[in-house]
């Protein structure tokens, strides 16, 4: 009897990995991972390569990051060259034909969003870190998150037909919630006086969030994307803040704060530090609302 029970238990353990997870998903960035977890539910295992504390432009392509890519069935990337400096060597090193560029297992989120700030002239390095395909920081806008969720549901359903119904249902429900969230918050911010709906950014990475909330970016602390502020440019930013009445400087947690804090002190304003992405156990909706609440509180003062 004991031998039979032991044999049954061994067989059960052997079968568990086969049935526990249907789809192995790797996402490059935390927001994409949070969206994939919400759409995948219990039918997918999601691994995120970058931390929410890291600037997505500059992630160390450690060999350990190749490990989840080797067994992945779906790779979700931001695109618009945001991961260009670190993702290609990881994909090559993983040697997984299922997640190569152009395959069904490679999903570029930028293909499904409404792109903003797409350059109309030829891009050069003199312009700073300008992306030829448009601003890549679209996950700050829940409306774009809704579009990505829909795309994820459709792609997961294609890769794992046995669980297609669940993927599609969760994606539809999430997209509906995110669009509703965006509508509520835009109406909420519209109640602020026009003078209070002006904001300064450190990096040009909050464009999509401002478009969603109806805010106006009057200038950036960086003179050009990715270029540290000089004393001369900092003086210009201060003048702009005083002329426009903008008192809030918004930036993500991984950008330096010294210059922003100095400007806020001189302009009698404040610095709002927004999350750079969803935390390890945080939902995408919670991450968006965390940033929105902090921004509204600062603007409403």
C-alpha cells in the first residue's frame, strides 16, 4: 500500500509542471509584465527582465537574463528602440527561435498604440535621445495600456488555443476598466483651474500621461532628451516656470532629483516623483493610479 501511494505521488509530481502553466511569457519592462499577468491569469507564467527602479534605456544585459528567454513562448517588448541598447544581445544569446523578431512569439507593443511625438525630420544624435518612431513611453497612459492588453489577449489566444477564451475575456475586461479609468481621471483633472494644469518634466517621458489627463508640459529640465541640464538651461527653465506659473516638476524615480529640487525651491513649487513602472506584485491599474494620485495632489495645492 505504501509503495503504491509513493508511486502515485511520484506520478502526480511529475505531471504537475505540465499542467501548472500553459504559456511562458517574458516581458522586458514592468508595466508590460503587469499587463501580461492580468491577461494571462493562472494560464501564464510571466517573467520581467527590468526592474521598475531601472531607467528602461539602460539595463545591464546580464547573462542571467537570457535564462527565462530560452524557454519563453512569448516575448513582449516595448519597441520604438527603447530596449535597443540591451535587448538584442539577450535575444541572440538565448537562441530561442520562438521569440525572435518577426515570429508569432515576439510582440512589439508599440505596434498597437497611438504614437505621439513622431519626428517629421531626419533624427540625429545632436537632437539627444530622440526615437525615430515616436515617443516610446506610452505605458504611462492607461488608454494605451488598454490597447496593449487587447493585443496580448489575441496573441496569447493564438499561441495557446486551449486557454483562448480566458485570455480574450480577461483582456477585454482589463481594457474596459483601463478606458473607464482614463475617462474618470481626465474629468477629475479638468476640474482643476487651467493655471494649475501646467507642468514641467525632467525627461520627455510623461507625454502620454499628460495627453490622457489634459495637462500641458511647458518645458523639460533636460535641454534635450537624455542630455543633463546645464546651468544656462536650468536658468531658462526657472524663467519659464515663473512666466507660465507652472509649479510642479514631474519625473520618474530613476532620474536624478538635485536640479529639479533646486528649481522647485526657487519657483516655490514641488517635485513629484512618479513610479517608473509597476512593482513586482503591483497591478498595472494600481501603478497608474499611484502616479495619477501623486500628480493630482501636487497640482491641486
